C-alpha cells in the first residue's frame, strides 16, 4: 500500500517575464516505513518537490497540475487550516538551509515550544519540556542547546535541532532536504547514520533528498533519480547503483567514482577532502523531447522531439529512456 502518492505533478516559477518549468509530470509513490532517496543535480527540482508536498512553495511558484495523495486526500486541494493539521503532525520537513530555517533572534527553547504548542495547544509547560528534551536526545544533542541562539551553534548542531523539530509531533513522513550538505564529512556520516537508526526505530517513512549519490545509496531503500524537473529512473537503491539504467544515472555514478578516486588521493596528501559537488548541469530550455538530450551520448533524432515515459524494466526498477522503450 502507498503512504504518499504523487501523480503527474507539474510546477513552474515565474521569474520576470520567464516561466521556469521546475517539475514536469512527476509521479512516484512512497511506501510505509521506507527511506526513499531523491537524487539529482542542483536545479533538478528536488526542493520544489519537497515544498510542493508541504504546500510551502514561494509566491512566484504555481502548481500547474497533478495531485499529492496522502491518507486518501489530495493535499493540493486542502484548505490552509486542514494543511496545518497535517504539517508537522503527519508530514514534517528538515529544510535545506539550517541557518535560514531557524530564527536568529529567538532561543531554541522558544522556537521548539512554538512549533509544539501550535499543534498540541493543551500541553502544559512540563510536558512541553519533556517532549523537547526527548526529541533532542533522539537527535543526539544535549538539552543545553535549549537556551542558546542559532548563531551560538555549529552547523551540525543546528541540523540536529531541525531533526529534533521534525520529530516533535511524531509524524508519519519526514522529508529531509539535503540534510548533511555543507557539513564536514564526519558529521555528515554521523547524522546520516542517526537518521537511519531513528527511522528504523520509530518506523516513520523518510524522504532523503540529495545531490550526492553516496548519501542516497548509503541511506535509501529505493531511489528516485531526477533530471531537469523529471523523474528519469526509480528503483531499489542497490539496483540503481549496481545496474543503473538511465544514461544520466550512469554519468552520476562515473562522476562519483572520479570524486572518490580524487578523495583517496587527497586524503593521502592530507588536504581538504570535503570536495565541492561537481555539477553536470541541467538545461531548462527543453520543454519537448528528453530532458537529457543535450548531454546524452546515445541521443537520436527521436529524443529531440519525443519525451520518453517511465517504463518498468524489471522488478521494481523503472526508467524513462528510449534505449529501453523503443
Ligand atoms: N523561488 C524561485 N524562483 C524562481 N525559480 C526558482 C525558485 N526556486 C527554484 N527555482 C528554479 O527551479 C528549478 C528547480 O529548483 P530547485 O527545486 O531548488 O532544485 P534543487 O533543489 O534540485 O536544486 C531551478 O531551475 C531553480 O532555479
Ligand atoms: S531518451 Fe534518448 S536522450 Fe534521453 S536518455 Fe535516453 S537515449 Fe539519451
Ligand atoms: Mg534543493
């Protein structure tokens, strides 16, 4: 049974006189108790996807079509009041930028308390404190942070506070948007391990969004690969990494292997090994044809004018490419 179902979601942004198609007919499902990885380069539409599910898109965004079904309801049709009863309690998000997501002028205690009381107004102060402390412990951070301001904390600590915040109301789904980007590798590793342990202990479903294939493959049961606002491949993470189908996924893996080789070399020479991500770029000018056509070594004339659709290749593994769908 599906816990969350996205059907044909399309979203555009208005930027001056231009419309940017950030998501184009995105469809996939999320199962109960799974970690679903969303993998794609910067600009491929991952955060837009998270914000669409949370109905928290910026004002210049427009949902052109599609539905997000959760517990039999289309979240895109709900009123603001109905949505407020779902946000945090049923679905919560660990947003992409921890510095921007926390108020700089309020102590962590006040920020966590506000979230909790908004959804559980009947709690008394003692219960609020107990819950905040319990969630901070789960996120592996000391309760001392309650009396701190965000600028007094490291990036890893702020990220753990956002994880604790996402757990406050015991949601069924947690969406973690680039949960470790910008952190040092040791903290990245620890936080990902903790998120995985939390998910299996608590049994919620988690969507982990990342541009980094190693983050996704080390955490997720299944992987959705996005390119240019479209889903290009979905499958069990093991199959996606061991037998990638889409030329873009293969390219990502090659880039990853190159980075790990360099990383090894750099580690040996004791230089900084938190390498910046190497982008392979996304072209948004294409509204017809395959989104990957300009970079694809296998592209044919057909790829320029016709858009491939997701087709099942084997088991739970789907790809959108004419190499598999002639
Ligand atoms: N607020 C915005 N206004 C205009 N364009 C935006 C906005 N946010 C994102 N975009 C554009 O939408 C596309 C998808 O962005 P985003 O969802 O942030 O991708 P990702 O999270 O994969 O990096 C990009 O081309 C980006 O420039
Ligand atoms: S449909 Fe064509 S351009 Fe797109 S990934 Fe497949 S072969 Fe390449
Ligand atoms: Mg993003």
